[in-house]
């Protein structure tokens, strides 16, 4: 990502960042101190490395003004097009927690541990530890992408006092006034419109009067200043102490919150104004007070001044009114992921709590934010819900989809069902709500109309089909006619396939169609153009419809076991799975077989078909079908699919041979063999692209690899649960609506590691990102405990790695005769006393 990083830190805080970022404990005190001294300048580069950010990475160090200078630099980088999003801030974390100081009058630190900015009793600030980071974008980009905008950075400026002050560490009125005026000019706003200033506000006797004088001078120099006392001023240092490199960004964040909530909080410990300060247009905020919106937008200034005279000021404006989000699907797919199962559980609980507290937030915006605004980690969970409260309830009671995603992307194979899966209303919800699906169905219906003499959509989506009225019953009866069934299935399957592909889900692991379903695979593979495929399928269905009626029977036996039981009139029409064979033939012969099987205790089930497909009863129409196919241009497949005629990958010669497609109608469907071919890829996810879940159920029965074939390094064979086999459309008896079935399939695929183009999922919708709970980090302590010595390491490691010179206090030496050691001696002390001791030692030799 083109993300810029502008950050600064004190030496000690960067050492802690390094420890946490690398997850290692520095036992060596010597190395720890070296890191303190030498690595602080690489904070921004380390952030860019750890987060894989490709924009500019600039470490900033201007003492107290560091992080606000970083904000100003990041703003300019965005305006210059160097990055599209910038992270700016600072870090200041003291490595020793048990510290204190001796108060010295006139110095920067407070005598009582309180910062009283602009108060009569102000006598210094307090040191604090903290990290502050803000994310900046160009306003037009943020609005276009639906990001939550908390405030607008109208302008910013940076300068240095130079020598126009009494000393290097002293503040100066001229430099501060100039940088404030420059920021106001860059913002293009009148000083009179400022309602709040978040001041540098150290609470020192020297700094406070200079800062207020500079503010008033700048306000007067940029047009009419606010009326006396009209602009509130405060300092976050009264709350947090002085955060050093993080102080400016902390004040920036406070000003954003003031604008966002329309309330000005008090500057703490303020009792009475400093009599040495002429406040003019400014008044210290001494209580919480509302900030109503007036004719102009609410605006605030933020100041931060550094030792050495580098000054920064920013001008903020309240966020523009956010446009409402648009309509969306009746149900939404919410996705969550984390590094560990425990973190995933915590994230789910936090999201549920948030949704319960904010039921007014559109579920579509929540789903959009989770999918497009978060990185996907190994442990994943998804839930399909009708609204925030429904989502919270499902997260609470565990009605979710969950899986551990593989380290690499999982490829997908498409399964296209054949005749028998159809029902009136199949895909009706998708036709109403998904543009890609609707456009494909419309095109197929237009192409089929001249061949069928009717509009397929009248059969697919009859009025009242769900209620079982006359129109629905008539459509159901006609849809069972083969001449209408097959083009209807082709239209729905291609529409669903195009919808998945528009979401970034491609059949990279191959395709497999069951009987007429292979025509959908042929279209996607480029073997047949869509108009030709529609014409062939319409002709194929019409020819089959004209044949005498037949029957088909599903038998719970393997093909080898069933073969001796078949009469000459019967044929194996399909081998769908181990112990799952379909027999086809005349009605009487099939009925006789069913009776014989029942007598032997073999399960069988009649299929709802009108003809004996894939049997000798198809022979009379084969020459005419061959003639029709000979007129169709056939091309080698551009993407692989498995032939249900051979049970393995189709070849270019087969795909372009009209006789292949003739035999395809006559010979058995080798679906079970085709599934085995697809499952040879241990990572492949199988997606049934069509109505119902029959193919997914059949494929799932084979979704266990050879027990002797273990994954490299795993030591155990892949279990069936590791395979992903799912349908994408509801069954006619399924109580779910079409959208819910589709989104649940997307959730299962994503949980298993399939990448989805989330932006495409919400293409054409007006979506907004919303504020949601952040990642539940499982915090671990990497602190190097002091264990009784002041260097931060253990006593043992200290003695082994770092020599420590020690001095023992001794009494003055005894008379020379009693001196136990002849020397040499080094005598330290006040000159006269030292001379006396030296003389006595010399006298003793």
C-alpha cells in the first residue's frame, strides 16, 4: 500500500517498540543500552517494514513538537501525491517506571506533580509516557471510499525561531505567532472563526505568557480576531503530562474529539488566570461546556513547540455532514479473523457487544467495514445475518461458519448440476438483487426465446410460484419438460458462475458438469460461444422431449455389483459416487428392477425425470444432434474442465469433436471419477454452481484422500473435515432465501482460505465504513525485570556481562605501624586532608 509513515520517538520508547516488534527479550544489558543510543532514528522505517507499507517512511525528531511536525509533513506528502494514506505520530515511553526528580525553581518540572497550564500557580509540567498516532487521507478520497471522517485538517505550518529568543531552550513570541498565522493562511480561514485552541500549555512561568501573547498576536494579524474571551484554550498536558515526542499528536487527537463531540472539556487544575498573561481573545476552559454549531463550521487550532525553536501549528475543522449509505441485500455476510482462536473468540464477543449497543448502524456498513478494512488472518469466522441484533445473537450462540485458513490461497472448482435439480423460482432472489446474475439470465432468455417460443423467465420466476397457485403450478409442470429444463439450467448456472467470477472466485482448480451441466463448463472454457451453446441445448432438449417416455432409478450399489442385474433394455446412466449408480431405460423394465432390488434388500429410489437419459432410448435422436453440432464452431478449452464422459480432463481433440458431444448424451455420466480427479488437489474447494446441493452431497462422500497419502511434513492424512465442498443455491425445500444461501457459501469459502474481491461484492452500492471494535491483542509482557539492581537485568546476567566498579567507604588510616597494606594508595579528598593522609602513608613506607 502507498502508506506514508511520519513518526518520532524518544530513545527509551523506541527501545520498547523494538522489543515488542521483534518479540524477543534483550537479556544483555550492554546490547540494550547500545540499542537505546543508536536505533531511535529508524522508528518510521521499522513501522513501514513490520506493516509492509510502501510509501515514504520519515523519522522526525524536533523534541516536544515532533509528532505535530510529523502531521504537517504527512499532510504535505498527501497533497503532493506521495502517498494515499499517512500515519503520523510519536512515541515516548520511559523505560524506567520508578523515577522521580528534585524540584528546582524556574525549571520545567512542577513542584507537586501537577501541570497547571495558564494558572496563577503554574510552576512547571509533569513528564508522561504515551503513544499517539493519527491516520490522514485526502478528504475527497476518504469521502469517495466511505471512510469515517472525524475532522478535516484545513492547514498546517512549521517554522523555527532562529536566534529571535533569549536562548536555545527558551520559547519565542515571534516564531510562535508566525507559525500560527501561517497555518491559518494555509487553511484559508478567518481567525475569528476559531472557537478552541489546544495549546502547547506546559504550565511554566516562562512558556505560558509567551504562548498566549503569540496566539493573540497571530489572531490579530489574520483579520478580525475573536471577541475577548470568545476562543477557549486548554492543554492536554494537564491530563496526561508532557508526552515529549508524542505530545503534539496527543493534543491533535484531543482537538479532533472536541470538534467531533461539540463539547470543550476543562483544562485541569485551573483555578485563577495567571496575572502576568493578557488573555485577550482567549479564555482558559475551566469547565465542560457545549460548543454549539454556528454560521461557520466549528474550527480549532493545535500548537506544539519544541526545544530548539521548531514550532508547529495545525488548523482543524469539524467533519462535513456524512451522506447516508444506500440500500443493500436483505442479509449480510460479516467476516472476522484473528491470529489465534482465543483472539477470534474475543473479537466475536466484542463485535457482538458493539452491535447490541448500536443497533442503528446498517448491517451492510458493518459487513463492508469488516471485509474491506481489516486484514485477513489464519483463524476465521463468518456469520450471515439480517441486521445488527441478529448478527449479535448469532455470534453469541455460535451460529457461525468457522475454519482455519491455509497458509496459501485455496483454489476453487465449479460443479454444474444436471437435469433434476430445477425448480420454479430457482435464483429468483439473486435475479432481483444481483445485477451480474440478472444480466446473464436476461441474455440467455433473449437467446433462447426464438428456439423455445417463450421467455424462460416466465418459467423461472412465475408470479406466486412460492404460494403454489395456478401460475406457479403451471410453471413447475412446464419446467419439468426437458425442452425447457435444460436451457433454464444453463441460464441459471452461467448466471451464478458469472456472479462468482465477478466476486473474484475463479474455477482455477477446474470444472465438472453433470450431464447437461457440462455445457456450462464448455461455455466458461471458451469451447462454445454462448449463443451457440444456448441453441445446441435448446435443440438437445427438444429432441429428447420428442422421445418416448422412460424412467431412471438410483441404486445403492457399485457399478460392478449392479451390472449382472441389468436386462438388455437397461443401461447404467450415471456413476455418481461409490455405491451410488443410476439406471435408465423403459418404465416397465426399470420398475421390474426396482422390485427385484427391494426383494434382495437393496435400496433404490425413482428419479423425477420424464425420459431415460444416457440409455439406448436416446439412439433415435443422435444423428440429428450430430448434424446440429457439426454446424457449431468448437474451440480448444481455454481453462481446464473434467469430462463426465471419460471421467478425466478433457482434451482439445475431444472438446472440438462433434461426436464427443453426441456420445456425451448417450453414454454414462462418470461423475464419481471426475470428482476424484478434482479432489487430487488436496487444497481444492468444490463449489456447486447451480440449484440445490445434490452434487455437493455426492462429492462430499469422496472428500477423503488416500489414508496413505499424508501432506508433506504433516505426519497424518488429511481428514474429510479439511475438504471444502459446498453448494451456492438453496434447495426447493430450503427455508433460506437465495441471498442467505449465496452468502453462506461465500462465508464458507472465505473461512477456508478462498480469496474474495470484497469491493466487487458491494459494487454498485453506496457503502460507508463505520467505527468498530479494534483487534483484541493478546498482550504479553516482555519487560526486563530489575530484580533488585538498577540496570534492568538480572543480577546474574549483570555480573556476567557488565563490570561495575564499586567504592567502599573507609575510616582514616591508623598510625603507620598499623597500616596493613604497603600500597600503592590513591588518596581522594579535600586538599589539606588528603595531603595529611598522603604524608602519613609515605612515612609508613
